[in-house]
């Protein structure tokens, strides 16, 4: 397997671990390349084997001198389980990263996951950026997510473990098709990859190059604290992409109806958390604030054409209005 870990060679890294095929293979691939990392694991206590998986993680951490962070929760196996589990997992990771100053979160998403995501988005109705949603490197609010296995299939990882006599666990719940991901995985993505793996790899590569060729700039014109100001690209499709990416970094995934509502209203608060304002020249995004503003400040904001729904945050953070004059 030809993997490049150079982007995390000098950073402080946390590996999202589960003891399954993907994360176990990644653990030993990182170890082989002398990459420094610690591990984090969540036990949802749904299966008896989960106790053994947690113990295996602890044993690896002890043997290879890694810090281990683990969380014990009890969840019901419901139709909403996957989203709930993901929210718990990533909130836990974020908490660890902030408290321990990690730079990167390494996840073991691989080629099967990428195709599975593609098909699920295709089934819901999605644009190019959503279809190719899995990126190797992604900047989040507090850390960088690194997915080094996106060009490697699950069977390649399993063969690596077997060839090196490395222990791993198989989560039997991954075969339960009441979960949408499992349904797509077993009926479509895995079967398709078995026959057309090299073609799929090449297609994803070409699609990513096509996206890069579009040269969509998602860099903020101004950023301070959690206020971001972007140039209005005068294209609804491109503007909503910018907003989508900004909110994704803040842990909010927009639904299609929310995207439509943002474009319709132009000035809106999403999930009672994030204020968005699309003006003639700029797009403003910041957290919602209830800071009281005096009349003098409001008048200054009016004169400088600061959108109403971002003014309280600017006041709260004492951001200089002169810095916002473009």
C-alpha cells in the first residue's frame, strides 16, 4: 500500500479507533511509518464483544506506549442510532482535541466508505461537491481531519492484517440492513467495488481534479474569532457551497430545505446557532449572540452596512468596525 503520511509527520495526532478492520490496519500502518499518535474509542455497549474491543484498544495503547481516551455510553439500537452515535463520537473527539491540544484527527475511512457515501448522496439528490464529500484533508474549526485510506479498499486492509497476523474484530451490527449505510454497502457499493475497483479509483481521482479545476475559492476575506466574511460570488450555487463548507467546519450539516431557505431569506439564523447574511458584495457568517447593543453602536453598524443579525456578535467580541470596511 502506497500511503503518504507526510502531512501529519510533525503534528500531534489522535486516531479514531474501533478495533475493526479499518482502524486496526491504520493503527499498524501508522506505527510502521513511525507516526506519533494516540487513540480514542467509544464503547456503545450494544454488543458483548464491545468490551473485548475496548480491552484490545487498551492493550495496544499499553504495548505501543500510546495515550488512550475512551468513553462508555449506552445507546438503544434504533433507526436513528448511526447519527446519534456519530454525534457522540465526534463531540468526544473534539473535547479530547481541545483539552489536549491535538492538531489532527486521523480517521480510517476507506474506498468502500467513499463509494457508499457517493451512492447515498446520489440517492437523495446532490451536487458535485456533496457527491465527492470525502476529502483526504479537511480543515475543521478546532482541528484538521486526515483520511489517508481513501484510495484503499476494505479487502486490501483485511489482507494486510491477515498477512501480518494482526488481531482485529468484526462488528456484526455492520451486517444489519435496517441501517441505511449497511443497506447501500451490502447491496451496492461492496459488490460494485469487487468488479470495478480500479475504475472507481480513477473516476474519483478525475472528479476531484474537475472540482479543483473549477477553482472555487472558499477562503474567507476576513476572519476573527468565529466571524467569517466571504466575497459574494454572485452565483447562488457557489455561495451556498461557501456557506455549506463554513457550517460543516462548525459541526452543522445543512439539509436541502435549509439551503433553500438560506438562499430565499438571505438573512437567517440556522439551528438557533449560526447567523448568515448574504448581501450584495459579501456573505457574513457568525455564531448567534444576544449581546445588548446601545443606540450609538447600532447607528454605526447601519452606516457601515453591517447586517443586523451579526451585529450582536461583533459587539460581544469587540471587533473593530473599521476592520470590517472593505
